[in-house]
C-alpha cells in the first residue's frame, strides 16, 4: 500500500515531491550514464506510474486472501498499467539516448 501511495504522491507532485526527486536524483549523472528519460517531466511521470502500478499489484496480493475479487482486480489493473507504462518508458529512454548521441 505504501508503494501505491508513494506513486500517487510522485505522480501528482504533492508537496513538490516529484520536483525534488527530479532535481536531486533523476537529473544527475549515474556513474558514467548521463541523465535519461526520467529527468524529463513526462519521463518522471511514467516512472511514478510504474511505482504506482507495482504498489497496486502488491496491494492486490495483500487483499487477495480476504477480498479475492478486489485483490484480483488490483493485480490485473496494476499489471496492465505496468505493462503499458514499461513500453512507454523504454521507448522514451531509447529516444532520449538517440537524441543524446546525435548531439555529440
């Protein structure tokens, strides 16, 4: 449940949390890797959506023992969101990487 809550906080930029993470984490070099897609506002929202999706799946597994239909629904919704957002994130990372190489 906390993962889903963290995803919502980052996705909605509550209390400036998303801006803070972009400024202090995703816009920095990771070793020799330059900042990628997650350093952009659009990319960060996609990654926050991935966190939310993982949180929904985990919450679904937690609820499946007591409330099977709701738990199963959360698992399916979370998995669908995760699959779609993963494709968008990978595409964005590839585009960002290509743009970075062509700018050298």
